C-alpha cells in the first residue's frame, strides 16, 4: 500500500463521480489504461497541473486543443520519462542535438526544463511544428512522472489558453465542471487526478537547443546560466 499521504483521487467529469485510491500503483495503472483508451487527463506535474493525452492519439490531441481553446499553431509539449523514451518516440535525433540534450538531461532532468529539438519522424498534428521541432520534458516527482514511465504524454498547463493554470485538484475539477467543457460537442472522456505532492506552481523553462547557442523561449525555474553550465560540463 502507498503512503497514506499519497492517496490518489480520480474525478470523472462525464459521470460527476470521484474515486479514491489508497494504492498509488493501482491508480497509475487505471490512468494509463484510460490514456490508451483516448481519455484526456488533468493531472499534477511537478510544476503545475497539466492537461494531457497520449502523444500517439491524434483524436485526443485535437480534443485537447478544443478543451483548451488553444491555437493550433501552438504545438503541445511532450512529457517523457528519459532519453530512451525520446529515442524510441522521436529519434534518431541529429547527433549534435542529441549530444546537447544528453548533457542537459544528465543534470537537469527530471525537472522543470522543456527542451526543443528536431525530430525526423512524422508526428501527430499538434505535437510537431512544420519545421520538425518538438518540445520535450521529463517531469520531476509527481503523478505525471509515474504515468510517463510507459507512455509519452502530449501535455500543457490545465487552463483555458491565456488564463492562470490550475495548481490544485479542486481548481482542476472546477475547470472541467464549467470553464473548459462548455460548448464542446458531444460527451467527453475526461478525468482529473489528484494527489498530495507539492508543486512548484511555475511553468518550466523552455529552451531551444537546435543550434549550438541555446535560446530561452520562456523563463522558468531553471536559469540560462544553469543550462550553459550543463552544456559546458
């Protein structure tokens, strides 16, 4: 059994019901199964609540965009467990980018760092830009980090685009009870996961490493100096 502090709650927006899991492993298995079935999941990461789905399910990715009211041009970051998963889903990366990613991952993953690289693969619309770039992150200790051990997740902050991200289970549930679900066609396959781990409540640093000189696209908990130090180590 899991630590009592790690009780997991799963709220089903379609049935308006909540289930309590006192065994975290069972809860993780339940969520993984729902991800495979095409559910969109609101779940805690190490930074803020994320809204996520399988990176391989184009229908779920499209639904996630509708749920967020997100511009299609703003592609979704992807949560992965490690470099092996990056290689399996997105590789082989260009050698110079792979070297830079490995340097950053060795010191700053898992953690609040999202890294932009080029993938030679053809990925679902909404995950990959027209120039082939994808944004990847390995989350720190959180429910999301347990799920992505087996499946990569297209994941962005849980909120309507332009609004403040949810940082608690209650806030995430309220999003689905009103704000995000209104006007969506048909029934939804959407759940919210809640546990008691603390979050940083700040979005990750976003850095582009497709060239030798990294470029910060969004400031966050990890500084440019830390990124340079990792690359030069």
